[in-house]
């Protein structure tokens, strides 16, 4: 059983984001599951430095990581993975038997306290993506890679 948790620092997203994410997360059933934990963004004001909000989000994100989890930070500077690479990674994670926490930061990234816990850094794209789109992309990429491992016809490349 592979338990994946997407821990996201985010405000409320539009309905199309929730629907898109749910479409792929719901397909991951049985031996692989994907759960979303949303942590509200820290308040940002003109008088407070953005670093304070980032530190607050990072601390809350670190506390949300399940005990014993393998932590992966979603970061622009991380390693790009093909679908086949991600499928192989899912297989390795599954063999470990520990949950996997995927960290998706807010507008300023991932706070240092959470980032320090990451054993891996995964780049979805060299592009800067809107948070909601990144959330959907993660769910779809994980579903596609898992379907490849299951010899499911969803992945045809």
C-alpha cells in the first residue's frame, strides 16, 4: 500500500481546480491513495515581511508531515521526472512501506523548516505554475505513473 499525501499551502481554489484534482486523486484507489491536506496561507500585509509568512507556512507544513514519511518538495529547481521515471520512483516508495509527503508551497515557495525535511526535490516544470494548476498536474502525473505500473491503458506513450 502506497499512501501519498499532498500537503499544500493555499487559499481556497476555484471549483475547476478542486474538480480536476479530485478526478485524478479519486482514480488512485486500492494499493495507492492520494490525500490532500490544505494549510491556509499565512496572512500577508504591507507591514509584515514576506519571510515571516513563509516561515509560518513552513512550520505548519513541517508539523503536517506524517511521522516517518519520505518527504518530497515540489520545487522549480528540483529534478524533472519523465512518466517512466516517476513510475519507477512510485515503485521504490511503495517498497519502503512509509507514507510519502509531497510539499506544494504557497506564492513564496516552501518555508525552510519544511524544506529541510525534504529528501527529494521534484520539478513539475521549469515554468512557474499557478498553485491550482500544479495541484492538478501532480495528481494527474501520479495517476499516470501508477497506471503505467498497473499495465492500465491510460498511459499509452
